[in-house]
C-alpha cells in the first residue's frame, strides 16, 4: 500500500510539474497566437532575466531599503561589456562567473 502511494504521489508531482511547462508549447503548435499576444510574450525572457539580475545585485532585509552587493555589481561591468560587444548569452554568463570568482578570490 505505501509503495503504490509513494509511486502515485511521485507520478502526480511529476505530471503537475511537467504539464504547465510542456502544454503551452503543444498548444501553440496547434494554432497561431494573435500578434499582440506574441509581442507581449516576447518581453517575458528579458523581464525574467532582469528580475533575476536585480535579485542577485540587491540584498533585501525586512523593514529596510535594499542594499547593494558591490562585488556582484563590479562583476556585472565586464559582463555588460561582453554583452554589448558579442550579444552571446554564454559568453556573458562565463564572463560574469569568472569576474565574480576573481573578485571573491581577492
């Protein structure tokens, strides 16, 4: 009884995690979205990346303003330069990782 319960729970969790990620791709293959929705959705990747970047550059504490993380801000400068020059996400990420590693080494 317990093995089947755990197995059903595992498959249920997998389905709940998998379906919302795969179902939109399947549905958009079946029909075309209006151009206004496509334009709106085109902004999502940049918005998500900006939110992740700001979260890593700021320290949030309850009851006070966010404070800056200076090593991370300094590591963003070479990554930004590489991003402007190459427009290659892999090079940007590698530059940022190497920059923060060197700053933490010092």
